C-alpha cells in the first residue's frame, strides 16, 4: 500500500506510532461519488470552521486539509474515532457494530434507493463484483 502523507509526529521521540494517509487499495477506488446537497452544505460549514480555527490558532494550527480533524488541524487516531463511535452507540442504545458496518448499511440503503439496481450500487460503492453487493446486503439483513 502506498503512503500519500506521513503526518508530523506529536508524541515524544520514544513513541513508535506514526499516522499516515494511505492511497486507496485499487485504482478503481478513486471515483467520483454523488453527495446530497445537505452533505455538501455540511462540508462547506466544516471547511469554513477549519479556516476560522486556522486563523485563531496561527502557527499552532497544522493544516492537513482533512475533513475530520482535531481543533488544531491534526488527524485523529483511529482509536479516538472508535471510542467516539462506541460512545454514540451506547448513548443511543443502538445494536453494537464495528465502524465498517456503516459501509454495509450504506450499501443496503443505496440498493433500496436504486430500486434493486445492483450494477449502479456496485459502481457507487466501489465493490469489484456485483456478488459483493448482494452478499453485503444479506449480511446487513441477517445482522439486524
């Protein structure tokens, strides 16, 4: 897997953890996707807030051009995101799932919205084979 960017270290020099931004697994993973207008508007708000943080923090802000970021612009470690996700699940009494399950749920919803058009959902989700779309939706249904 190709590394795109290695984030500057913030831990003491003894720490061995390094945060990296990796390239997608395959060339087909680079694709344009449809975003509803509401999502685009939220992303614009995030970008505006990011600019404000950058202005307020000056040199203390590390502009990594991320969508999900700490107040200082740095990326979150995966364990921090996982912890917040599990807290959200517990507070709302949702069925416990792993973060990746959101992709399966999204695939199932897209299949419903596309009225069963497996090929269209396959392109949108980036699954290599149509069978992966139907297998994913079966997993989501049985896990409910």
